[in-house]
């Protein structure tokens, strides 16, 4: 399995990669080298050489060396076990059933996803309108005069990584306030959405609000759990892992790629562990860095219902390998925000500190691939891939 993963993501043979890796390793050294040396005593030159070696041999981008703390002696043998985001989509397509193309399209299209949830009785955010080429082309409202007096949230129909988001709080009659504290009339909000949709279609929804017990983490942004479910070779939908995400600063979204924090959720109790960001230099947090609210040990509300909602949703999509569901916890219960085919794996591996190859999802992928006729050795042992720098 690791050999297959390497081949799918391997880029070390490209002509320019060795030089690019050198430059990126130098940049990472400037940002993280001193901190890693202080923590484990690893000399700067060895850190640089290890990053470059991993980039050439496995095609691992230098930032992964620090994000997964491979500079720590006890984690050296785990370097080959982490899955990279570039490898996720090919692997997800490979393990999914051939008939899941439609399911993948629904998951990628946020409007179709909302319609799918409504048709199957799955709790999700209410869609108000879809904007395209400056006009509202779908949804419940077609003009600014029909805009409800409620908080609003807008995002690109095909967006990802928390980019291009807009949020307005309804602060009075015909008054909406964005994340920067700027007030707009309903006509101005409509014009903003029309302008944004000239570049790509936009989805307008009623904004969800965090459950009262979680508002100490949100600072105005919606916090969500990424709950991963998988379909076994026998067709059973099972829980894999849950990671709760929250903004670290005043952001519109909790997205990990945009500076948010992620913390693993205990499967049984629904309690949180310590939180980590993508930038390893900021360390781990037992308390929220802005609000001071305790993160470690905090209880997610309605955790069992959230897991059940994700499993029920997965069952409606058939034999699709695995899905990452974004779930909001509101005062009316868990609500599906979106489903992600081939979801990013970085926040899960970073928050847990555990590589993909050590998860039950790894075993499920092996079984599904073996069902398709692929052969793998199941007795692979972790290999020290950094022998030159001992």
C-alpha cells in the first residue's frame, strides 16, 4: 500500500524538483528550524538534509517535515506512513465503486448536495439562492426585496479550503454587518453577491449559529466537526474519525488551511483533545488562544446524533469509499454543512499525530482494493527513511 501511495504521488523525478525542494527546505528552516532544535536538539543542517532527502525519495514537500514533526526521533519511522493531500483523490477514486460518479458530482456541487439532503430528510442549512452571472438563478428568493431578516452566509458553489466566503449578521431593519464590521443595506448585499457570481456561481444560505456551549470557540465564525465515514467491502458504513475545527483568530470560517485549529474528538465520549494548527511552530493548545476557553476535555453537544447523521448520509450515496462530512452543532441539533469526496487528510493527521497507515481507514482501503484484485503485503514494517542523518 505504501509503495502504491508513493507511486501515485511521486514527483521526485521531475527535473526541477530537487532545486525547488532545496529552496523550500531553506524557507522552512528559517521558520521552524530554531524551534525544532530547541525541542529535540536536532542540528539545523541535519533538519535541512532530512527535508531534502524526503523530498527526493518520497516526494514529500518540506513543510510536511515540521507539520508532522518528523524531526522527532520517535517519528522518523512514520515518515512513509503519512498520506499527502495530492494522494487522497487518486486513492479515493481507486477504492470507490464504479457507479459512484454521480455521488461524487453531488458532493462537489453544494446546491445539489443541499437538494439531496432535503430529499432524504437530512438536516442541512437552508439554501436561499444561487447566483450566477450576476443574477439569482435558483432558490427561494429572486430579488433583494425577498431577502429574509436573518444572518446570511455565502460561498462559491464549487469552493474549497474556506476561500471566497462572506458572512453578514442581520443587525436591524435593512442592515447587515460583515465580518469586518462594515454595514450594508440589503441592496448592497445583493449587489456584492451579484458581482462575486460574475467570476463563479455563489450559494447563499441562512447562516448557522454555534450551539451555546461552543460559542466560546467561534468568535462569530461557525465551528464544525469533520467526521469521516467509510464504506467497507461488505457495504457497511462505519465511523472512522472525527476532528473538531475552530478559528484561531477572527475568521469567517474555521478552515484548517486558513489558519484554524483542529482537535481530535473522542469517538465514545465526544470530548476534545488538545488542538493544533497547520503551522507547527505555534505548538498545541489546551485553551483557545484568543478566548481562553478550555479546549482539552470540552464536550461536544449531541455527539451521538452527529455521528448517526453522517452514517445515515453516507448510506444515501452508495458504495463510495469514504467521505468527510462537515457538521455544525446548533441549538436545534447537528446540521450537515457539506460532504467532501476525497477530503483533505492534513488536519486529521496533524491533530491526531497519527498517520493514515495506522488508521482503520487504511485497512478498509486495503480490503476494498483487494476486492478489486490488487495484491498487497500486510506485514510491512515502518522503515527508517533517514539513515544518512543519524
